[in-house]
C-alpha cells in the first residue's frame, strides 16, 4: 500500500509525540501480564487442561481451572468462561435474565445501553418476543452529566423512590454508540460505593466490553457484583475464536449460570470440545494484544485530529477502553473511514463495506472488519450508525504495525474526499 507524503509525515510526527502514552500502555500491559501469569502458576495450569471433553462435560478440569484463573485475574469470587456464549450481547442477556425477576427494575445509570440490548430490555422490538419487559421487568435510565460523570443526585433520588424494586443498577463502561467518555474503574468504584450505601441488596452489573486490561484492575475489584464481556474482544487476545464470560460474586455468577444452562445444573456441566487451549492462550495474550490496540487508537486520535476532525479521547488522554471515536460529520466521511480500514486489513481487504440494516440495530450501520475471526473487535475494525454526527467507532489491531497500516489507509481515504 502506498500513502501520501502528507499522511506519512503526520504519522512520523505522531509517534514522536506519543512516546509517553506508549510507555504508559506498555507499563499497564506488563502489570496485567504479571497478574495473569501469577494466576496461571497459582492454579497449576498444565498441558492436561487443554484436553477436550464431549457430552455433558462433567469433571472437565481444564474448564474448572480456567474459571478459577479468570476469577483471580478479574478480582472476582467466581467466574463463568464458556465458548458456547456467542457474543457480548448473549453474555449480557444471561446476566440480566439470571438476576432479574418479574416486578424488578433494571436501572441503567450511564445512559442508554448499547443498541443490541434494546430488544433484550424491551425498549424496542416486537412485544412477545421474550424481552425483559415481556416478563414484567421494568427499566429506568439516568444519563451521564454534560461532562460525562455519574449524576449522583438523580441516581440517589431514583434508588430511594424505587426501593426494593431496584434489583439491578446497570453500568455500561464503554461509550457504545454514544458520543460520551468511557468510564474508568475508579469512577465505577465510586458509583458502587454510593449505590450500596443507599441500597445494599441491589446488584451492580457492569458491561465491561472493550475495557478489559486497559487498566490494572477490573470492576469486580471495586465491588461490582457481576462483570460481563466477550472473548472476541480484549480478553480473548485475538486467539479465542468465540465465547464470553461473567465474573463477580459467587451468588451473582450462580444465578447467571442457571440462566446459561438450567436451574440445578448451572456451571457444573458443559463440554469444552477442544476450546480450552484457545481460551487459556487468549487470556495469556490478552494484556499484550490490548496494548497493541491501545497504541493504534492513540495513533488514530493524533492523525485524525491533525486532519481536522473531532476525536474522543484526545491523543494524549488516558484511556479506559480500546475504542476511538472520530466524528466524520457526513455519511460520505463515515463510509470513507470504514472503507479505508477494510482496505488496510489482512482479510477481505478487497471487499467494499456498505451500510445495511443489521439485526439488533435501530439505524443502518456500516462495518469494516477484515478479521481472522468473524466479528472480532480486538482485531482491526470500525463501524458506526448512519445518523448525525456520523461518528466512526474504531477499535482493535492485533499488532501495532498492522493497526498503523489500517489507520494510514483510513486517513488516506478520508483525505481524498
């Protein structure tokens, strides 16, 4: 691929300016790798744990130890890690339906959750499809303040008004398709302390997608009852080819496990079908791979800000997830960005992304994903809904070098408009 002298010059300038940010990312990756390796040693991970089971999967020691390791790494009491969980939305559905009962209220305190949860909750979609609303479960929402902080005054008032109905406070750590800042683990910890001070029995559930291993602690370590994510994002390290996880308190994970399989079975069964090794290996790689994606995101922020676009976070800001948003301002700009990412990908680089009515989304969405694993967003990818202000949400990059190529390709495409 050939890039203009202008784009190459900005990239060289960016890397010189970004040296302190890259150093911080590498330091976090080292600390998180040390934490993962300590857990592997503590639980005596061995080659025998990579063996396959079939049928019911009883006594699958590899599965059991993987979940013990995962709990330690996440700072949780317990965890479920399964290749049979097909996506982050699936994992979240398991958690929501596992905890909530008719008459309860799910209270989202960081604005509207990600688009694919709308039909799960019952905000949109066809009545009778089996949403939370169909089961008599209510939904309340409080948006973040204009500066991207929790609105503690409104949250406190609503919790007191809801009383025992406030079974769950839901926090989406990442921005999703909203133009807002991502929440840090310390901010989530402050919220949890506040919620528990008013309503101690309320479960605090965190959608942790895109945030794993960006900081040195996860939301479980600051009191979250249940933390949920996908293995084809950060924690699978680009190695796990499918799967999801739920980690948290023993009771919260137990309730979720009954939804995942059935009451009485929970997490005690589940054949691993040869997937254990990929999930162990993915966890091992995860801190390093996440660092590669973060460095790529820093580079993207610098280059596109230099080209005159509004970006979030800024190139020199500390990050709390791997997502970089770039406000393109037009449908043409958003499509050009995504097409440039696709051209700069290792797989299907010859394909031209087009907007389409993707299942689970309220608007047409354009997605660029030249990935080895379908839908993997720890790999180089970009997407966005076709609605103003036409924001491109970029994430991933298995290696910084390949991520750099993808960003330069997107910048070239956009600059040619």
